[in-house]
């Protein structure tokens, strides 16, 4: 059973903030958010599907680039799970939808999002559905990319953070791009 998502801040405004990572005021983010809002799809679901399906996961794509800032992830159309979560949060926040960051301890720290819609928080995982991942948009039932196997020592963090984990941001800012960069030093825990 999945943990109940729990915000670490009582202020929804914290989950709408822009910063160096979630730069949702950037013109690229604004333009994409406007384009997503213009579709006939629910804006949150459209943002989720865009990030999940149109932005490659670096491991699946065997891409040597490192992205961490939401606008860079959008421009390059590639990122690790954390970078994709940064972009999804930016696209949601640009539309006035509160979004935060959640984590799972799998073989390494996995990043995903939580969104506040219809009076409740729901976790979403836009990692991308290749290599066995199964993330789907659902506000009623969690459909995350990877199930947590507590028997293998894996852990689900129910906390919803308004900003990405500093350990993740620092790693992404300082790691050297190149083949398999994510294999050396990706944080294992918060």
C-alpha cells in the first residue's frame, strides 16, 4: 500500500514558487504551458503526458547530457527522473497548479511529483514508460513508474517538498556529462 502524501509546508503558495530549478517564469516554460492549456485535455494531465512521453529519460535514451533546470530539460527534451520532475512541476506551476516533489529509495533515489487538485494531493510519476516503468496519470489511485519492494530494502517517502532535494540538485549541477554519468554518485537517499 502506498503512503498517504503529506506536504511539508502548510502554504500552497510554496508549491507555486519559482526558483533557479523550477523556473516556470522562463519564456519556454510559459509558451509550453500555454500550448498545453490550449488543448482539450485536462491541463495537469496534458503536462504529465508531455513530460512522460515527449521528454526522453537519459537512461532509456542512452543520452550523455545532464539537465537539471526545468527550462533546460524542456529545451533539450531529455533528463533523468529528477530533471523530468523539475519540468513537470514548472509546467504545472506555470498554470497555477500547486506541485511538489516526492522521492523513493530504489536502487538509487527516484524523483517524482505530487499535484494538488480537487482538494487533495496525488502523486504522479512522469519518468517515462520504457524499460518496464508503468507511470500513468491518476488522481484517484497511485500508478507510479516503479513499485517499492520493502523486502529489498526499498523505501517510499510520503513527504511532498516544495523544492527539489538539495542533494539531488547539487549532484545534477556538478556531475560531468558523458556516457553512464548517472551510474556514479546518484544519491541513494535524502
